[in-house]
């Protein structure tokens, strides 16, 4: 399980690293949501609950930005 959390974390970090360059598009916001969701899984596995809260807040913010 640790290996999976590690891989998912790197995929999420990569998605979040690319997203700012296209954040003004719908795809950029979706990529940011996906990246945060993947990092959320890693943060939950590692019991970093402050990061869990931060990721959930970020996901909510990008969903809000998509629709409003």
C-alpha cells in the first residue's frame, strides 16, 4: 500500500505542477482537482490531516471556479 500511495502522490504532484499553466481553462481546473484528489489519498494514507483539509478546501474551490 505504501508503494501505491507513493506513486499516486507523484502523479498528483505532477498534475498539480502542470495545472497552473492552463488554470484559466476548464481542463486546467479539472487537472488541479484531479491532482488534489490524488494528493488527498496520499495525505490520508500518511495521516497528514492538515493536508487532507487543505486538499478538500482546494478541490471545493476549483469546483466552485468551474461553475461560478
